[in-house]
C-alpha cells in the first residue's frame, strides 16, 4: 500500500517543482499556498490552512502570482498591502498527478491534482475551482491515500517555521 501510494507521486519525465506554505498574520491570519508553475508562484490564501482529512474541504482564494524568489521569504512586512508577519510553515516539492495536462493547463481549467513532498505535508491533494471572478474561489482537498489522516492537525501540532524553527511571535519580535 505504502509503495503504491509513493509510486502515484511519481510522474515520468517531469521534474519536481517547489511548493511553499507561508503562514501570514496580516489583517486576518491565513496560510499562503504557493506552487511553482512556469517561473512564477501560483498562489492561494487559505484561511484555515490545508487539512489532511479528505472530508475537510478548505477554502482557498486564488490571489496574484508571486515572484519565484519569494518562496523562502520569512519575516515582517511593514506598512501597506499584506503588512504583518510571515512564517515559512512548510516547503518542499510537488509533482503533477494529471497525466493529460501540464500544471498550468490544469490550473487554467480549474482542476489540479498533485503530490506534495514537504516537511509537514505529504500526499496527494486536489485543488478544485468553485467560483471564478477577480478572486477565484477554490477548495483544497486531501486525496485519499496513505498520507490522509483525519486525526493529524499539523497547523496546531507543528506550528514552527521550517526555515528557522521560530514561532510567529518570535518572528514578529525579531524580524527577518
Ligand atoms: Mn497572505
């Protein structure tokens, strides 16, 4: 079972690309989920963060693409848009699980499935667009595989930064 699940994460010929999740304590606390796609970071703001429970569908509001060099940012954003504290909550690589379409095409179509290999999150996830417009709404859903775990809640049990080990409070105090 475990081997079969791991094999599903592989995709022939396509190199793994980066993903990152930044916890962002701005006007509201949320998690910014970013996937490296064609030289940019496609980005979604997830109020509750990802869930490892396939029954828990998490709202993910698509926001503007970010520059690739933002992927490991952690620190304090001063005045203006996004002002607040950023903690690098998880990082790793992902693979597209769609054999038919590139990741860019899958996102454009409103349905993407991918395998995450992070420090806190692993396994398959689906992003499903439910509403278009200026700020498209999606749902991030854990796929049913060996990494699904309804009891594990990494947002509460593994809150620290994967970059520095710090808490949000420490980063807010110390800065970058
Ligand atoms: Mn944000």
